[in-house]
C-alpha cells in the first residue's frame, strides 16, 4: 500500500493541506466547498453555541450573527499577545486553544478527504516569525509545534515556506537554474536563493543547494493596516486633537482597529469606556462617535474586510471607492493606487532591503539570478511586484500557484523525509 505524505501550510490569511505519495503528483486536498484553500478564520457563534471555520466563519460574521470572529491568528505566535486570553461568551480562551481549534479542523477535513488518519506532517514556517529576536522566533515555532502535536500528530517537522515553494516549482524545470523565491503572504515576506534542477530534485539532502534565506515580518495584513491608518482611520478622528488643542486623541485604539489580530482587544468594557471619554474630549466628536459605534457594535472586522477589498481592487485599477455603512456610521472615500503605494512605501522598502541582504548572503548578485519565483497572494500588489521586477529586471519571473505552491512543496518534502 502506498503511503500518503502530508504537508500543512497554516497561513496568516489562508491555509492549505497537500499530499504526495506513489507516482502521482502532489495535490492539494479540498478543504471547504471543494476549494483547496480555507481562510484562517474562526467564528464563535453565540446564537448556535458552535464554532464555524473559513469562509463560513466570515459569512456568519458578515451577515450579522452574534458571536466573535478570530482571524490572522498566526500573527500572535512569538508575541506577548499569545499569553493573552479573549472573552468568548462566558469563557476566557487562550490563543493556544484558538490555534488548536483551527489546526484540529484542518486535520479533520484532511482526514475526511483522504479517508484515512494522518499522524506525520511537515508544517510550513516563515523564515522569521518575529524580526530581530531569535528567542521569540524560536518560541513561535515551539508554540506552533505544541499546537500541532496536541491534535494527535506523532511526527512533526518544519520547512521554510519559500523553500517549499521552490520544491514545488522544481517539478517543472528542465535544466539547472539559480532561483530567488519570493513568498509574500498575509503576515510575512520570505526569500530563498536556491539552485534547482531535475537532478537536484531527486537528492535526499538539499542543504547545499540552499544558498541563503531571509525574511521580514511584513505581509498583506500590514498593507491593510497601513492603508487603513492613512485613509480610513482619519475619517474616525485619527490624528485629530482634543477640543482644547492640547494633545492629539489617543492613537492606540485606531492602531488596534486597523490591525486584524488586535481588533478583539477593543471589545471590552474598559476600552469602550475610554472611547466614550475620547468622544467627550474630541475636537470633532462626530468622528470619534463613529469610532465608538463601530467598536460597540463589534463591526471592526467588517471594516477591516472593506479595507482589504479596497487593497485587492487596487491590484487591477488605479482607483476604487471605499464605502462602509452601519448604525450611526457612514464612511465613503475614493482611494487611489498612488495613495496605497505611499501608505506601504516603508513596508516595500523593508522588503527590498531584505531581498538585497538575502542575495548578498548567498554570495551572488542580482544578475546571477536566472528565475524569480513569485508565490503568496501579496506578490500581486502592484507596488510589491514593481519592487521585485525592478531588482531583477533580467530574471525570468514565474508566478506559481499563489496560495497552493507552499502546501504542495511541503507534501513533497514530507515524502522525502518520511519515506
């Protein structure tokens, strides 16, 4: 009987589960409605006293069901937030438990699709969970490993996500190439300089082929936050002053509202009381009152989703209309591609700098890179793709399956490790 080898790509925004084994090519398993991707989201329904996952979780929230949405939960790994708890009805749930709920659901759906149990897995990890802090970065992997093992996995290994993407791409090469893999996802940007070829693909040990890796904790959710702070939060009073002109309004609540994995921190009595005080002190109380209404009605994730939609729309248009309406809140703004580029300029410069350092660490130059392998949904943001192509104008750019290549490569790596 042919053994099945599995890889799990637990992403900030989306997740996949892939299998490899025998003579068949690696494939992604259907995880939701026949689709191979599932949004990394959970919705704790207060009405039905159950947990929804993925698109269903987002739909429950968007349709106004009473409950608590959790998204971008991978971003808390290695941070102080991981030790926090969040209130779900009458329970206080640790983020480790919430992480476990989602990973357990991935396992359940994968096993249902396969018709057999899975107890060996290669998990993807970013090159850096946490920037400039090796201890926190190592802690993040331990936290993820503990959450995975707690779901019944006997053997757990990790592989860098950009290396996994390179392993998937390598199945299609016909000659040796020096490639740079750019994996820019929802929470991180990771890069690997690697030699690929049909002959190298058959090797058990690929360490010598990996010339350098690098990463920075910047991704699509950061672009959402930066765009929100630049164009949307000012409509709610961000960077305005108190009525006496002595100080600006507190910025922390606006930062939390613009950040996917921090929104739930606003949904408590203390934060709401502070926002009510802010409304009384504000020079423009009507703006701060809309901020308060969004938090009181727990509409923060819906607002963040509208910002994300605007960012995605600007991948194909020079301008988009942002609209958000709910009780006592009416927001409307035209957002241009130029404004998005300006908002994320610092982030794209950090990405460009990380790429330069990775290529330098590999002992090569940009001119030596034959192939630029693009994976991850955020490589489709025009400002990001422009930076990448400007750094390697002579390289052949290959767009892989933006959401599936890492999972496929992880399954191939599992077949190599566990065979």
